[in-house]
């Protein structure tokens, strides 16, 4: 295996372009790969829009950067693997009344597992991406650690908690020590076409951010047969919901009810087909239980250990104590109740230095 060869996942954006440029400058044998994971015509929402991640424009931009920097670039079709691992999971989670995080699944199952397989085929030791995060090796624990970027606003460790030790050992993240403005400056310095390209905000296969539209077009027969159910407030029925896939914990708009004050989705119960509504203060819970656990910078957590937990991407993180921790489940007790603990989202656990200790999928809050 060529220890100097690295496969760079190139989305056509400024971040992955600069990551590739930095690695070329550092002397690596770079090969660029753009992963074609979906098509607008297949997922709907914006069939005429071809400027987002993995679109035709993105592929052309990535190829332009590769030509500018003098390394080969390939577009690889991962659509089948993406559909099976990411889109099917996205649909199943919403049908179960949970709110999925497709980027976490994509990172683990596609951007790393599939890309590392491609790296093996190309005799490359490493893969690299434009994520804002750091990887370090700890000799004392004999583990590869994942640490927050210096740019806290752009830090992407929340979406990377699922990476295994094997994946981390073969990953380079060149942007972890830079801020976003510095990356823009570097793109200008390298003369890259993508220097002024705006960041992509939406989930790539739901370009219009309309999950209900996506589900209706993706599984029309299933959605057509979804039953309405009771919408409850303080244990009493106050109306009917349109189907549990169309709601998420913490949602305030689009509930179709008027109580003379703001109310929110408090709980979604798939078994009873009910959506429970509550006042804002009822969204706060003290305990979180997560499963599908992956230990990152540590091999285990100890009961009583003090940690910081993020329960959504833009969460600042809250102080919590480990109640229980094993290979299958982590239970945390927050020092102050957390709002809208949402089943299906990720719980990512940090220490005070910004290292990702572990992560999992939220099963419930209480």
C-alpha cells in the first residue's frame, strides 16, 4: 500500500478543493474522487437545480480544481450504496416517528467505508475530506482521537462520531487547524475556481428541505395508506394528526391546531399512533438514552464521569454526567434539563478539551 497516496473526496466546494490543494503542497500523491450518490431527477424537489453537492456543476468544479492542481480526478457512482444505506434509513426512521440524521449515516457508510474500499483498489493508504475537524493519535490509549476544529462555528465533529478506529487511522483532515475565512484566502492563493462558491446548507437529496414532499414522492403507496391519529394535549385529544412521519419533536409550525398560545410536538408514539403536544417548558428533559454506540477517543465511559453532550448539530453542548455506559447503550443525566431531545438524532459526547469521546443515536429522553 502506497503510504504517500491519498484519495480526496471532492464535493466541488471550496473546502474539499482547498483540502486537496494543501495535500498536494505537502507532497502527497493525490487522487480526487467525486462520489455521485444521487440525482435530482430521482429524488425530486429541484430537478433544474444542478449546483449543489454531487451535482453536475459540482463534478465539473472538482475536475477543474484537479486539473488546476495537476492530479487525476474520477467520478464514481455510489448511488446504489447511498440509496440502501442512507435514503432507505431516512425513510424508515420517519415512518417510525423518529427524526434521522442522514449526514452521519452517509459519513460512516459511504464517505468512509465505500471510499476506503476504493482507496484499497487504488493502492492508497489514506482518504481525506474537507471536514473541519482534527485527528490525533494518543500513544497512551493507543487510539485515534477526533477533536473539534479551531473554527468552532464550522466544526463538523458532530457528524463524524460514527467513524471507526480503522477509518480514523487512515484519514487526513487538513482543514482542522484553519478557520473558514482562512480557507477562502487559501483558495484565492491557490487560484481555485471554487474560492467564492457558497456553502451548501440543505440535505443533499432533499434540496428544497421539504421532507414531506420527498416522502410522498419516494413512497407514495405507503404514504397514501398512513393513518391519521390522535393529537393529544395534557392527555386529552385536541385534534387529529396527518401521520407521524410528518412531525418531529420540538416542531411548532404546521401543527394545524390553535390553542391561543405557542405549543410544540412533545412526543411521537409510533405504537399508539399519537402525537403529543406540550408547552415549551414541557420540552425540557433531564435524561438521555442513546444506542448504536461508537466509542471514539476513549474505549469506554465511566459512571459518574462528567462530559459535554451535543444533541443536535447547532447545539452548544450541555454538561452531563454518565449514568450508565456499555457497548450498546449510554445514559446521561444533564446538569440542566435539555430542550427537545429528539429520537433519531445524534448524541455526541465530548470532554472539556473538545475531544469526541463517543456518540450514539438518541433512543429517548425523559
